[in-house]
């Protein structure tokens, strides 16, 4: 199993735990924000450019979310 597969499995498990714990998707926002904040902390530990790259990723994420809202699908 690749590292990418391992990460997908961990994220799938996290999504299941969140959904089982809080059955209203609206309440998941706080967990998503928490996760993004932890990722930002990790990016900042890498370097200043890591944090800048994280901000660029957030911009790309905003575009993906906008696309999802407009088309009804991811990617």
C-alpha cells in the first residue's frame, strides 16, 4: 500500500468518525477549519515558503469549492 493510499484510508476513517459523531453536516465546518489550521501549522514548520504555498492551496481549494457549488461535482 502506498503512502497516498494510507492517507486516503486515514481520511476516510476520520470522515466516518465525524459523521457518526455529528450527524448534521453543517456542524462539520468546525472540524474542517480545525484540520486546515493544523495543516497550516505543519506548512509553517516546513518553511516560510511552505506557509505561502499553503495560502496558494487555500486559493485553489476556494476554486474547487466554487466549482463544486456550480457544477454539483468534485473535480
